[in-house]
């Protein structure tokens, strides 16, 4: 899928502003992709403040949210009825050339992925939010990347949702 050139500037201007929440309602989205994977309805949502993924019973939000303190957990786990949910996040700082190379890899991988949604924010071709989702044996997994060219930081998340 090709990336979406977004016309709205992103609101999360640094990785430290991102927060993680579950169960929030849908926020206004810049782009949405609806999928069905293994009988599970999935909605990938690009926000001006980052992303939301709705999959089965899960409503995951990683975004800069008013009134919610920034900072992502390294790991978060929760059970949803017959589902086990596990979220992991990592923030890394890169040297300029390595940052550019990593962003190019994220964009290329998202471009080639059959179940991806990614957007490029105005002001820099390296200001990207990308989401991909995969079917697993007993559920789903999804990955997201949020790139910050001004600080050369990349936030990568990996989530698994598995039937128990």
C-alpha cells in the first residue's frame, strides 16, 4: 500500500509525549484502514497524535493525549475475556544517517506489506507513523513505528492478541 501524504501536522512532537491507554473511544483519524484477519475485525487508525488499533475486544491508543501523562510502558499485559493481550514498546535514538536509513526501511516495509497503513506528516519525509498487522496461529500481532526527525528517535511497538 502506498503511504498517505498527510496534510495535518502531527501533534506528538517528541517520543516522550506518547502515552499508552486501553479502552479509549475513537479519536478523530487522519486515515483509517478496516481489515478482517482470521475472522477478527481490525481497524488501523492514524491520528495527528499517533495511532489507534481496534482489534476484537482491544482498543489500543498510543498518542499524545490531553490530561494523560506521557511515557510508554516497556511492557503491558491484560486479559480480555478469552484473549491475552501483550504490548511492548521501545524508544531508540539514532545517529543522523542511521535514522534516515531506518525510516527508509520502515517506509519500504510498509509499502510492501499487504495489511499496513502509514502516513508521512508535512515538513519532513522522515516524519512517519506506520502500522502493520499479521495473523498468528491463535490470534493477531501488530507493529507500529513513530519517527521523530527533530530528535532522531523512533518509537517501535509490538502487540500480540492471542486466544486462550
